[in-house]
């Protein structure tokens, strides 16, 4: 219970000629029994992809996959006929469901791409695969925690929806800006500093630091410098692939 800080250097880093990635949890060749998931959050990857490169078609199922583009342009293709480019400030939500094949690549020929990709266990198996994206402007994110992905049971029409009791918030804080978040009694949160420096309670956090938060009634986050962050509100108890 409480707050556990994971410093930037503690994430698993893998670097190739086209990809630099940080895995927060076990993924692909990185397997750590102490870092399997945090509630229904199964994957949190922080990727930097070189121009005109990317991931060829590959398969997913029974996961809700959320992608946030920080810098650059992400091109998406899948075997459901979806094809689009995701720009900075845009969020993509994909239900892998009964099975989907997709490819992701840096759409730019000369600029690198940085994105976050997060996987959440779906609450049901064999859902119909689907995909959507939405832009959230810096203005609407400034000094606010803006819900960008919410549960299918949440009727927020401005957000994207997933099949799990989880909420993703984005915030862009000015220096000295502050946001607060109340956790329910059986909730936990995963906080990641995309860029900047914040004070979380008595802890200082900088770029690429993360925090696992459990059983804390009120979170107060204050920016020491201009900062961008993501906060994921999660249940302690959850249904996975029922």
C-alpha cells in the first residue's frame, strides 16, 4: 500500500537500429516474474521508432490496447480494413477481441516517433475487434486531468471506451500547475511522467519515472517545470477475459 516509485533507469531498455523501447512489465524477450502486471494493466511500453520503420503485421487477442502518440506520426493498418495516421495528442483504442492483425510504423520519412502503448486485460473473451482514435488538444489538457479512455459503462461521449473498469487521464501542467485525483477505496493508479518534473506527495518524479499507487485517498500532483503525464486509474479486483 502507498506509493512505490520506479525510476527511469529501472525500466527494462532494449535498443536496436530502428527501435528504442522501455518495458515497464514483462514483454516479449523480457520476462520478470516480479513485473508481470499492475491490476489489469498488463503492458506499458515507451517506444521510440526511427523514420520509415516499424512493426510488421502481428496478432493480438483478448486485450484492450491503448496507444498515445507523444511526438511524430504513427501509421496504423489492420486486417479489419482500418487505416489511419495518429498525430501528437491523439489516442487510439483497439479491442483485439477474438483476434486482430495489425501493423504499426513511423509514417514520417525523416522524423522519429515516440509513443506509449498500454495493454489492459479485456473483461470478456472473443469480443468483436474494433478500432478508433481521437485527438485531445493541449488546451483542454492544460492543468486538468482529462479522461481520454474510460470503461464501456461510462457514458462520457468525449472519451474513447474500453471493455474494462479503467480510466486513462492525460494532463499537461504548466510550471506550478497542480491537479488532484481521488482514488476509491479499492482502486489503484499507475502514474507516468512523459516529460517534465513533478512532486507527488513527498516524492519528486522526473521524465520517464513511474509510480504504482495503492490505497491512497487523494493524489496531489504539482509540476515543478512544464510537464506532461499520464495517470491510469485501475481496480484492485478485476475480471480478466471471463
